[in-house]
């Protein structure tokens, strides 16, 4: 064997040893229950779970998902996480791979209030706003506008409080809240009103700590397959199944691409 061939052989084995842990070990992603996007009770862990599975199969990554309460999730320093990158408190260098996005909105119980409009926080003066525990950093901003903030540990708790009149409004993920209302009060869905928050779209993403050697290797694998997988017919089928083939928002792909461009700089590791 020539010297060049020997060097090539050594490099091939070195590369194989370097990437082997990414394939052989099962990684554990942390998330929080936000159906229909992430939920242990849903097939393939929900919409986000289906997308994670598709991408992980393409990247050759074996994984499981561990679900945490929102407050613990926000404060977690885990290497592997899936969800909304904007709510994480721990400042770590993470590679962020958007796979979809969601909307948030204000909800209220119409029989108690009639119509509540939203132009600014001043419109909610004198009301009690329900939020998920640990999701609002600056409560004083609401207090300054005459708004009381009450925390709960689940969307289900917030919806029950709305119906009982314990809170006047809540701010939550739109589809998660609609899903919860349908489950808890199927005959009263029309009594829960929704107030849109303009331009409040957020991605749900794969988030990996690239300061960790294992995380860095796994992130490299997702980076190599992300764009191709998001353009695949398999990914499109997941989206069509969620929205309905003829109900996909016309700007969906453009919005997802915006998030990808925004976070692409985090992939270099």
C-alpha cells in the first residue's frame, strides 16, 4: 500500500471514530407539553415530533423525548432540546434548526366580557391576565398598565380559570389552546374568543448545545440534512396532514425560510 493510500485509510478510520458516538448513542431531547406541536400523548409526539423523527431518520440520530413543566424547561441547561428557542433562559451557544412555527393569541371567555379588542396593553387595564408559569420575565410592564398577572402551570388550568372568571384573559399558543378548549368544553367552543396578536409567529426548533462535543457532532448531522429534508415530499405530507391539503397558509414556506435564515448563523460550529 502506498504512503498516500495509508494516510487516506487512517483518515477514513479517524472520521468513522469521530462520528460513531452520534450514531451509536441515543440522545434525549427535552421539551414541554404543547399539543398539537409536542405531546407525549400524541402519535409520534405531535406535529413537531413527526418533523423531528423525519429529520432524525435522515441524520441517522436515535433519540427520545423527556417532557418537563414549562418553568423547568425554560431554565434547563440540557444539551438537546426541542421547542421555542426564544423562551430559554440559560444562555448557551446553541445550534438552532427551525422545523416549523406557531402563533400565539389572547383568549377570553365571551359570556363574561362581550368583546375585548387589542391595540395596546392599555386596552387590558383593570383585567387579570393569565400566563404559563415562568413565561413572563417583566411582570412590572403589565402592572404599570394596570394589569394583574396570574401564573398557572398548564393551559388546561388557564382555560378553566377563564370559564370560572378567575382571570379575564390569557396569552397562550393558539393551536394548543384551541386543542385544550375542544377537549375540555367541546359544546362551548364558541364561547371562548380569540384576540390575534399581529406578527407574533415563533419557530419550534431543534436546539443543540454546540459547546458540548457530542452536541457539536449531532448538530453537524442535522445541519447536513435540514434544508433537503424540509423540501422533501415526506415533510410536505406532514404539513398537509396537519393543515389539510388545501388549507396550508400561502405564506407558510416563506415564514419558515425567514426563521431558517435568521438562525443559520448558529449552525457554524
